[in-house]
């Protein structure tokens, strides 16, 4: 209504105070699962390669879809294409449901007349990114399981074992060692206020989720992830790999460099790295070399900048960026393998120290009482 009256709306934000920001919100559309989108694009490219028009291919794919977010979006896309819109325009109208790279890739394919070839390149890109994320996630499962088991074991000791010995120690009437008093005090703190601990954990989780949903909060959390020892390097390299892979795919599809830079930075999952890379598009549009603009961000390693410079000089920037992405992926895999080789002995040592401390705290008073009796 304001735009109809001639005004320009720069931003819209929710007004009001209170705790409503802590409550979950259903207004943000859910993104299409990567695996379902990957299968959809494979089938779409095959139908287009067979010579079917876009609208007929969408009708066939729509019949094969189960109920869900993808089918609802495909209905709207099919209706828009039937009304005269291009496939890229119909996809872009869906907002954040699809990856930010998808609509510009389709637009480049429509302009070049090679839509199925561009979709094939996007499928290869999506498969590489999907497999990379799976490797990172699967590598973090084992440490998470060890931490969870350690927490369960400590909880059993503090909730059941230590309280069982506490009354026995009090009946002995002897002076307890310092380590025993500390462990018993910790056990009392956990067992007496466990409800409040659960409430605090739940509130903290909700606050982190809602903070993650805000631009400033998400940027702060992503920057915090990059500062985690050892794992921070993995997250950093993976974000840069996403950027280089996205940019390489767009350039290979025929998208101009300046437009591709803006889209590729939006495809980076880490918001802190994304904000550092966004100014590159503006600097390149003003005439600055791409590799120099990357260097000024301070977020890209020197080797990647040198390879980008070679790609600019030889006119093979897209190919060179794909090589950079492969190199970064190898670094991520090497770092993850190193982490996995170290995490098991470190966790076993930590678990042994914790369990040994608890056992010493429990049995030290017993040995003192036996020596007194003798």
C-alpha cells in the first residue's frame, strides 16, 4: 500500500516488545531437502534432454511428487510458467525455499539456450556440496557420541552412585577428604536443582535458536564457530569451498562475473564469511581485479588468491575456481581425518580422568575408615 502511494520501503521488521521472539515461528517457509531437489533436477534435465517442453516436463514431474513442500512449490511454478513466466522467474518467486544459486543458474541456461546442460552442471555442484556436508556431519557424529556417553556416565555417578555413598559417609562421622566434599557438593547441586538445570538448558537452546534466526545473532554465532580450536579451520575452509564451487558453476553456465559474485556470496552457509565476501562484487564492478578484491577481504588463503589470479590472466577463472574448491575440499577431508585420529584417545583419557576422580572421591573415605578401625 505504501509503494502504491509512491513511497519506497527500505525494510520491514516486527514491532512490539515482550517475549514473543522466544516462541517458535511457522512463517518462514521450509527449504526443500537437498536430496529431493537433487533427484528433481536429475529428472528435469533428463526430460528436457529428451526434447520435452518445460511446461510438459513440469507436469510429468508434478505427478510423481509426494505431498510436501516441493509439490506445493511445483504447483505454483507450473502455474506461473503456464501464465507466461520463465522457469527462472517462477523459481525466484518462491523466495528462500530453493537455494540462492538455483534461479540465477536457470536464468543463465535460458539465456544461453542450454537449459538442460546448465541443470546438469547444477546437479554436479549440488551433489558435491551435499556429499561435502555429509562428510562433515558424519565426521562430527563420533565425537558427539563420545561426549554424550561421557555426560550420561557422569550423570549416573552424580545422581545415583555418589548420593548412595553420601549417607554412609555421614554415618561414619570421620573427616572427609577435600575431593570427596567437592564431589558430594556437586552431586547435591545437580540432584537438588535438576529441574532448574533442565529449564535453563531449554531456555538457552531456545535463545540460541532465536538468536540464530536474526542477522546479527547468526553472524555472531558463525564467527564463534570459526574460532573453535581445530574445527574452526574446517568450517572456514568449507565455507570458502562453497563460495568457489558456486562461482565456478555460475561462470560455467554463462552468468557474468559481477552478477555471479553476488549470488555466490549468498550461497555461503556461514553468515560471517558471507558478509566478508559480499563487498567483492561491488569492488569488481568498479574495475578492481577479482583476486585483489578477494585478498582485501582477509578471509581467503593466499594459495586460493594466487590460483584465482592465474585464472583471471588465462581466461579460465571458472575452471580455476573449481580447482580451488577441490583443493579446499581435500584440506577439509585431511583436517577431519586428523581430528578423528586424535579425538578418540583424547576423549578416552578425559573419560578416564573423570571416572578416576569420582572413584577416588568415593573410595578414599572408605580406605581412611578401614585404616582407623585397624
